[in-house]
């Protein structure tokens, strides 16, 4: 399943780069749908594939959205090794009652 997703993302990126005439990438944002649930190897495959399509700026910001409950130290290290250099932590609230109302699976302390 994840390989199919990688292929679709890269096919779409190739189309967007071609239609825009862009030859460099300055930012990559993995967001929406909790991409931190993907395997770090999947994120690496996307980054590597994008590098084949365009020049990735040496100081490119590569961001991954993550939830506190799915972000272990080990997995964050693996995302860093995959090329991610910025985490956007999905902390919707620091109030436990609001987190419960939002049906989040983490607490203020987890955040």
C-alpha cells in the first residue's frame, strides 16, 4: 500500500514540477492524515524520489506532521535519518478535557 502511495505522490510531483517549470525544491511538507504513521522508509523513498525529479536545496526545510502519541524517540530518529529536519507536533490543546472532547489519544503530559 505505501509503495503505491509513494508512486502516486511522485507521479503527481513530476506533473506539478513539469507544469510549473520549477527545477528546485526548497521545502517539503508531509502533512494531513498523520504522516508520522508511515514507515520512515516510505518518507525516505518520497524524498529520494523528489531528488531525482528536481534539485533539493541544501538548506531545504523538510517537515513532518506528527502526533505526540505516535512519536517515539526511535521513530523520530529514523525520520531524521530519512531526511526530515523539522517536526510539526499536532498538539490541538493543552487542556485534557478539550483533548478528550476532540477524541485525541494523548494527554497534556504526553505533549
